[in-house]
C-alpha cells in the first residue's frame, strides 16, 4: 500500500519521539477522506482521540486511525501483569479505503489494491509502534521493529493461517466476522464493512471480545 505517511497507524511523533498530544492534532485530513471513518460504537463511553491519516503520493487520503481509552506510550518496560499494563487500556480503530488495483499518479505503474490484509497489517504495525521488549537496548529497537514489521506483513498476508482465529463483532449493529490474533503485546483484528471500507483494530488492556464498531457520525468529536 503506497502512502506518504509510511503506513504506520500510530500517533504522530514530536521531535523528542513522544506521541503528539491529541489537542495538537487536527481533523482536517479526516475531513478530506472520500470514505466513512469507523470507531467504537456508542457502547464505549470513554475518551476518544485523533491519531493520523495516511495519504497516497497524489495526496488522497487512503487510511487513518482513531483512538479510544488511554493514549498509549511506547512500552520499553513491558512485563505481563505489571502496574503499567493495568493502567494503559486502549483500542485503536484503523479505517482503510477499499481500493482496487489502480494506476499511480504519474501513470508509470500500478498501486496495490487494498484488502482486509491491508487493515490487518496496519493494525499489526500500529501495535508494534507502541511496544518493544523489555531488556532490549534502545539502540536495537529500530532493527527489532523492522523485523517485526516484516512478520506483521507475513501474518496479514495469511489470514487463513493458524495464527488467526475468527471473531464475530457488530459493525453498525450487524454481526460481522473478523480475523483475530493475540500476542504478548496486545491483540489485532481485521474485517470488512458493508460501507466499502476495511476495518482493523489493535489494543491492549481492553478486551476485543466486547467491542462493536460503527460509522463515526462526527469525527470532530475525536478532537476534543
């Protein structure tokens, strides 16, 4: 999937590497999207916040993410059952426009079609962007992230594989099948909607089994 945002579904980083507070993010990119955005449905009553959108080389918005719950920080001290884990509960929903194979903006090649696998990969990489194993030296994180990003793509390209199970969750009130997997760092899921977009999600500290998804009626509400 060719985008100018490096296709990582995470919060934009400030110069010091920390995520930019949601108050400093704008809704402009979301409003330019020609497709509906998805988030958690009204059963979720917690905090909602903007993340970022991904654009094609020509500037068209192709995907983006919105967050729910606690804004995640990069987890360098991950330990199962830790106090930090208990305090950080979030779910991020990734919306991906369903695009067929199409010509690039300069007409010299073809852009890859988007699919449920695209949503699964963006969700998988998004979860990784807020994680790295404890005991790992900070200088090694880039190498680790590159390796895990490749692994996330391999997994996303094999949604029928044994690493994935099937989970039915409501989308706009209709039970919808999702591909679902868990890891020591959190969970990832992906599926398609009747609205012509693919939906991925990832989270930690918040169970995926009780979630529901719905079209975001007012994306500006996530900017609050």
